[in-house]
């Protein structure tokens, strides 16, 4: 593009005028802002002595936790929907047959690379059984990269630590009378209790051969 | 030619061809949904998903008269003047109704169902179902029943009876059956007679929903993570077309790939569950030289030149061409040793034969010969040795007298210690023995050079099955660190430019050996029969039902 191109519009600096050249009006304007902030209530806190108050922990997206059911077992059913939804590919699950009669599948291993995570909350949204949730803990730190790959035990321990201060989302929403699972009908209706299960079928003499 | 009218489009089809409305619609590019119908099985007409409107056109007046009721497409033969309507409101309502009915009792446990992602019920629900659910959601149950080779999730079943018909018609074993009546119908086996036959894995592929689960694949992966590649089963001389499904270079399952000329829609369990050797930790993964004193680890970059040098010094050469090699690799290896020693002996490697051919009622045959490419390798040896094929059993007698100095032994056998010690005793006195194999064995223990080889899913190439049917595939997974496919090594040793190109070698082969002439043209996904010009003389063609 040449300087004389007709598409170029040349803009001249506005003339400051006599008062402008003294810089006094701008100085006053700046000082007003400064003094206003000096006198207004403080937004910052003296971390770590003082901790930031999170207005709504339900909306905050901090460290993940894996919820437990009433019997203390991991709630996750290893459906991989969180890992599928995750845009950062930081969730790694190894599924296995569950050792419990009322459940089909459970995660033998569940790891989240917290360094890779971008805390978008998609995993929480994808979870059909409210097993993975983001807490309001924000000050996660570690001494090595390996330490920041949280495994199942670590994620469950975060639940144990935060379950009193931040009850499970489904519990809280039920207490507030909101429909659990938002507008959609819940896919799995029995997330709170053990589902109604017919007795497992067993073949007569499973090992028998014809 | 007769003409059928499908959604206003005219379809001409050869007189005498038996088509149903689903197949005819597919030819004009219209998909009719179906659960119970399968091209390889008899018609049940029980799912009612393929309901269409049908009628006839009067040839004289051109007047069209439709039947008042909907008819199942799978059971409606298409004749001259038939009119089929697949997209009318009446048809769409019928489909939505079938979907709603199936979902009344279906547990919506898609998150933990292995079929989710490739489930017809899921797909059709989004495509043809209703947005709103009018019935209550039943608490989902997951009754699980061990019916033998596969796991049955009783409540997920939609009673399409494909698996039952498969056991009756294809495997001929009739283990599975429908028990009870009406809404209580279930798939089951007779007590004490579990589903157990060499084709039983196919019922999992046939199942349109997640009711039949593969015990090997259960909970291993979600299907949307898998990438599928065209492959060929190297388990026996039948050479079934398969899909190799992998995620991050790890094979998670093998599935049959439709090939009317070889395996139709099926594969045997033996082939289906034959992949774990690919990821076995015991595989050779480091090229080594065994000197008199020590074992030296080698580097692939200097290896081709070093091997060539040693081959030249070894004197009279012989090469054992494994029936696990692809035809391209066998040809390159033969060219290689013949290039160094123009009178090198070429020997067909040990051909594993276990038991007898297993034939199923529909013609599907599991071959007793457990290698994929005996025919191809034989033809290549015959070409180089003017028709003389030396088998491995005759090899020791040739080694006597000490005239042969160096042997190149290509393996590719799928297990450890696949050969007995006595059979290789004659190889001990050699000056040079190069062994290329997947696993350590009695031969590799004697080797001067022990080279790791690639498994079936890791290499490019073509295989010729026992009916002279050639199929070409490309690699599906990368070999483990330290392993280089055979073809790549031969290509480098022959000093050819660029990367190993199996297609170029096949073209060369086709030009040089009359047997492979047909493969010089484009090889379709289903492969070509190398004796296509002689087909009339073929006594049998497996897999094709009369």
C-alpha cells in the first residue's frame, strides 16, 4: 500500500490548546482517579495471611475433586465423558469392572494433570453422575511436575477436605429446590442412592460344558 | 431392465437380481434404518424399523396404487414397477414410534455402555426419534449374564435376534435362543450349553446395541477414541479382511471388514483375539550382533552396509523366506540375496499347520495352515529358482557338506520358541546367520545377527491367500522403538532411493512375474484374485454362498 492510496485516511493529532499545554487538566483528572481509589474499599488481600473470599464457590473453578457416594466409594463410573470433553486432554482414566455388585464400571486409575488443565469446567459439565467437580481451592502448588499430576486418591482426599465447606453440587441444588441437572431431565435418576438393581443373573453351572 | 421407483427416483437393476427395498434404496443413495435385517442373515422382519410405503405402477396406464399399510422394507422384494416411499410423514411417524417403543424398556446407561458411539439405537434416536420422552424413565438396571464366549447385558437387548440367527445359520451351533414371551423375551442359552464356537465373536459385531459385549474389549476403550485402519488377518491362510482399531499405536480390537470374496462379514475368534502378541513385552526390539566373545547392540543407520559386507564375505548364501512376509518383502529379500550371490538358495520357511480346516455351514473356513502368505512366497521362489520350491524340511540336507556359508532367516512367527531345537541343529555350523523375527526362539539364539521384525499391523504389503486372492494393506500402528519393518531394511540394503514403497515393489512384481500380473492394476479394498482369468477352472471359492 502506497502512502497516497485513497483508502488510507490520515489523522492529525488534535491541538492541545493553551491550557492543555500546561498538562494541568490531565494532571487533575489523574489525581482524582488515584484519590478515589485510595479512599474506596480495598479489593486486594494480604495473601497468604489473609485469603480471598470467593463470592460463589459453586461458580468458581479451582482444583478438581472426585466425589464419593454415601458408602464412601468413588462416584465416578469411568464413562470417559470428562476426558472426551476436556479440551486440554489432561484427564487420563483406566476403566475396570467394578468390585461392587450394584455398579458396572469404575475407574481403576483416574489422573488429572493439573498443570495441563485450563480450568474451563467442561469435565464438571460433562459428568453424568456428578462425580467430578471443581472446588474453590485456588492455591495449588507442588515441588515437581509429577506431583501436580493428581491421582484418584489425591482427588478423593480433596473431596474429604472440602465436602463440609462445599457440599456436592447436586446436594446443594436439591436443598435449594432447584432441579438437579439443570433444564434437561437427568439421564441417571438414581445418582444419590444405589440404583434399584435386579439380582445379578447367574447361569446354572457356569463352568459346565456340553 | 426392470425399473423400481424409490422416492420418485428410478432404479434400473438387472433382471433376476434379488433385492429388497432396503438394498434398492441404498443403490439410489437413500438410507432406510433397520435393526434386525443383515445382508448375511435370513430376514426376520421383527424390528419394524424399516417400514416403508410400497405399491405398484401399472405398466399399461402408469397409474400408481399404494398398499394401505406400511410394509417392512427388508421383506419387500423389489420387482419391475414397484414403488417405494421411504420419507413420507407416515413412515417417519412409524420410525419414531418404533424408537419410542424400544426406549421404553432400554436402560439409558450409555455413559457406561461399551457400544455408545457406534450404537444404532443411539444413532437412529437422534436421526429418527422424538425429541421428547413421554414415558417415565425406569431406573436403569444392568443385569449381566455370562452366556459363554461373550457377556450379555440382558436389559439392553432390543430382541432383533440377529445373534440367534447367526448361531443357527452361520456358525451352525444354535446356542443362543430367545426365551419367554412378549415383553419378557430375553436372549439366553440352554443350561449347560454356553455360547462357545470359533465364530462367536461375530455376534458382538452383529448386535446393533450394547447387549452383547466382547469380554476382551469390555471397558477397555470408548469407541470414539479408536481409529480404524484396513488390515488383513494373518492368523491363517484364509486371509480375512479386518479393521484394525487402535488408539495411540495400541491395538484394542480387530473387527471383520466386509469382503464378499474372502470372508463376507465374519472373522473367527482365533483371528479376532490374535493381536496381543503385537504388544508383547518379550518381542525383540534391538538389533544385535553375537560375536564369539560378546553381544553387541547395533544401530540401524550403519546396519545395512555392515550386513551387506558380511553377506558378501559369507560365500554361498541361502535365504529362508517366511510365509509371514508380504509378497513385496519376500521379493525384495530374494532380489537382495540373489544380488549378492546369483546362485543363492531360496527356501520356503516353516509353514505352521495345526489340525484340520474348520468349515462352517455357510462356507466360511478357518484354515489349518496358520500363515497368511505361503502362496505368494512360493510363487516368488518358483520364479527365482525356475519352478523349484525347497521346503524347510528339505533344507538341512542341503546344508550338509558345508557348501552354504551364510543364511538369512526371516521369521515373523507370533510366539516364542516356535521351532524345535532339533530342526535348527544344522544351522549351528554356519559362518553367518541373520535372523529376523518377532520373538526369541531356538533360531535367534544361534544368530550372528539378531534383528527385530515388524508384526502384521506394522507393515505395508500384500498377502496372497490360499485361493490366490491378493489383498494389499498399509500399516496401522507404528512398531515399537527399535524395530524396523522388514521391507524398510531390504529397501535400504538394496540401495533404493527414498522410503520403502510397497506399491512400487508390487508394480515391479506384477511386471516381472506373470502370476502377479493382475496386481499391476489398481488393487481394490477387497483385493484381486490373481487367477481371475482362470476363475472358471476354480473348483471352489470360499465364502461365496450359492
